[in-house]
């Protein structure tokens, strides 16, 4: 499913900003898993995107409690940990993904 969505988004020119906005508003565990997969395929994440995605993990339980998003979030934090601002957020991430 994610591969199909990725191909459609690329073909339609869906922006990274749109994907990040949708991820922030995830209202299902499955959407969170698909969303982080789509985000990880993007190479143009700004520092703002990185911090908004990290905050979505902290504030949206559909993201933080999603088993389908867990490995993607681990990869995301491993990849972008040094770009995350805020001591509380960095501390929370460090505890969840040592």
C-alpha cells in the first residue's frame, strides 16, 4: 500500500509539507505507519519538518502508540536525532529509542 501511495504522491507532486501535515494529524495507527514510511522516503526534510514530526510522536498517541510506526520512528530518530530541538523532546526520544 505504501509503495502505491508513494508512486501516486510522486506522480501528483504531493509536497513533503503536505505529507508532514497529514502525519501530524494522524487519527489511526495504520495512517501513522504509512505516514512515517512516506516521510522516510523524502530527502528534503527541513529542520522544521523534523521537529514537527518529532512533536507529533510526543503529542499524538496515534503516532507514539502505533506498532506499525514504531520501527519507522526508530529509523527517523536515528537519522535525524541531531536536528531535533528542545531538551524535553530530545530526552523523551532518548528514553523511548535508546
